[in-house]
C-alpha cells in the first residue's frame, strides 16, 4: 500500500498531464494541491478520467483561477482502480501534487 506523495508534476502550458493513476487493484483516497509559482493569475482544469484525455463529464474543476503565488487544494477525493488524475494549466507555472493513500 502506497502512502504519502502519489504523484507530482510541473505542468506544461495548455497540455493535459496525467499526474497520478490509481493502480489496477487499488482504491485511492487523496488530496490534490496546485501551486502557482508566478505572480500572475493562472487557471487550471482537473479531472478524474479513464484516459489522459478527459471527457466533459470527468472534470471536477474547470477554469478555476489561482491568484499569483496562490495555492488551490481539493481534499477527500476517492477514486477507483485505473482512474487518472489529469491536470491542465493555462501557463507553465503550475505545480500539482497528489498525496494520500492506496488500499
């Protein structure tokens, strides 16, 4: 059972990035923290998706704005086996961390 940091990524601008995938035999409970490393505001999208390209119905945040040097946190997320945490940022100044546990 993995615990702690499950995935980390520095996002490329305007690109879907799979930050973490729940292993095929596990369920994961986790938090997602997105940090804006720049002084300007940035927007992001976050999905729990079957693939690296989310369907419209899979987004849990969409065009959410983080102020300069701000942080966004989503806690208590639960995902079943093979789900992907996919993030998309308006700039290359966003860092995504997924931390929690698998069981």
